């Protein structure tokens, strides 16, 4: 489980412009959002996971820097 799995992302339906706010974790389990207009939005989870990994690495580096500063 990722630190960011509980965070919501905003995704707009390209057909009707309705906003959807699924969690990152739910998108990892099921990358398709079914909009009320009938459109199925397929989210590129590989991109999402790749970018999340970059963020988590940076957060880890910041934590280490803070810990060194506090010591």
C-alpha cells in the first residue's frame, strides 16, 4: 500500500465534463470510471503509479533530511 492510495484525484469525463474524484488506491484496483453519461473513462494507471513512486521517493529523501537536521 502506498502513502498516497487514500488521496483523491480529480478526473473529468471528456464527453460530459462531469468531475469524478476516485482515490488513487481504487484506481489501482479498477482503472475504469463509469460516468453517469454512459462513457467509460480508462485511466492510465501505469503513469499514475510511476509518478506516485517519484513523489514517494522525494518524500523519503525529505524525511531523511529532516531527521538529520533534528539530530
